[in-house]
C-alpha cells in the first residue's frame, strides 16, 4: 500500500465514524442508515478488489477472501440502495422492507463464500474470461454475484419509478437518470451471467458479450452517479447564477441608492460593509430595503400616479419630491408604498427600482447637493 492509499483509508474511516456518530446521536431511521451503509460498502469494495490490495489481504488471510469480501460489500451496497429508495409511508414499512431484503442478501453472501471455497487457490484471483469461466467454482461465484445484482438493481429501478410521481422538475430528471443508470447496469450484469452460462455449458464462446457487459455496466454506473450528482451540481450552478445576478443588480441600484440616501443618511442600515467578502445576497437585499425606505419617507411629495409614467418623468418627479423634503422636512400627510413589487421575491421587489436607477445613471442630478450628503461615501 502506498501513502495515498493509507491516507485515503484513514480519511474515509474518519468520515464514516463521524457519520455513524451523527446517526446514533440523531436517532436516524432505517433510510439514513441504509444510505450510509450503501456509501460505505460501495466505497470500500473497489479497494478490496483492486490488484494491489486484493493479493495483500489474501497473503495475510485466506486466498480469495478479498474477492469474497469485495463482492459481498457490493451486494450489501445494492441491498442498502434498495432499502434507501424504497417508498414507504412509515418507518415500520421501511424496517419490514429491510428485513425482506436481508433474505436474498444472506443467500447471495453464502453462495459467494461456498463458490469461492470450491474454487482452486490458483484461480481465486483470476480474471473472468473464456478460459477461467470453465472452472465451475469461479463460474458459480460470478453467477451468484451477477444474479443478485440483476435482482437488486432491478428492485432499485422499480422503487425509483414509484418515487417519480412525487417528484417535480429537476428531481424527476435526477430520478430518471438514476433509474436508467441502474437499469443499464442491471443489463450489464445479466449479459455477464449469460456469458458464463453459455460458456459453462459449452454452447458457444462469445468474448464480445463479456466485453459488452463490462462497458454497459460502467456506462450504467456513470449514469447513476450523474443522476445522484445532478441536483447538487444544478444547485451550485443556480446559486452562482443568482450571485452574478444579485452582484450586477446591486451595482445597478448604486446611482439611485446614492441619490436617495444622501437625503436621508440615517436610513442606511447599521453594520460594517466589507465589499464582496460580505454575502452579496444580503447587501443586495439591504440596498433594496434602504431605497424603498427613502421612497416611503418622501412619498407624500410624490404624485399619486408615480411609477406609472416613463422612467424620465418618474425620475424628474422623484427629484422634485427630494427637493421638497429637503426644504420642508417630513410631511404631515401619511406615507405610502410606491413602485409596488412585481412578485414575492427580492428580484421582483427590485425590478421597478432597477428601471428607475438606470434612468438616474443616464441622467445624473444637475446639482451636487442632492448626491453629496453623508451617505455618498458609505458604500457603493
């Protein structure tokens, strides 16, 4: 084992222990436990089946033990996935499902152990091909593993299909990708079993079938991983999109914000501004709130139809209201909300303000008094 393998095993062990600790403390249900087992099993199995670790384990234990344990972890992972994807209304239903899945799992593990026991030591680490498949013990080992994978993966696909009516949008696409991936991987396992049976019975020798089964299985696994990662990747892409949008809109609101907060600098919310080290969504929302607060304060001096005219007229009326507020102070008339939002989100709230701010940018105020107040240097 090289240093990277040791570090990888140590890191994975630490993460797995932390996850088990969280499960115990939170008293998670069967579904969370099954997902943890699936991740752990399917992560450890390639370690035991690689050409470096497998012979090393066998040299200190029993020949073929690494292969048995590796495939046992694979079938355990698939069984755990079946429990994870099972749609049950109650925790007791999931527990019953876990009990049902344990039966074929135990049968498969026992079958793997027996098949490896009757396989000669010299062939226990042999690769599957048209020659080694003639050995009954090795052939039985791969048939048991392949048959369980066909069953387990098909079971997962059926559960995912049952979940699809309850998903919407990108989650439906994610479930479809996972279902297709597991279905394709199941087909690859089925082709491998067919290859073994046909060669064992000496009906025909079809090496391309074995190659095809491996390619199809890998393609299915890749599709499944893409399906799992799709919601997370989509979330990252959407979050980045909104960060860019809010950063751009924050800057677009700058001219309007500076002109209005120069009149009422006390409206600016307290708190240190640190440029883009501060959450862009927060400072964007603060800017929208501060602009609207000033507009509410000067609203008695705005005409009733403010916001229903072209942007140039709206800006001119706003500047007249600002001058009136500077000369006369707060009006005795009640304030009101102006430029109503187009919807419930902060982007809807900012939409009419952005139009007004673009016009302010195009036609800055003629006098410096409007924009030169205490708020002029507070933030931009």
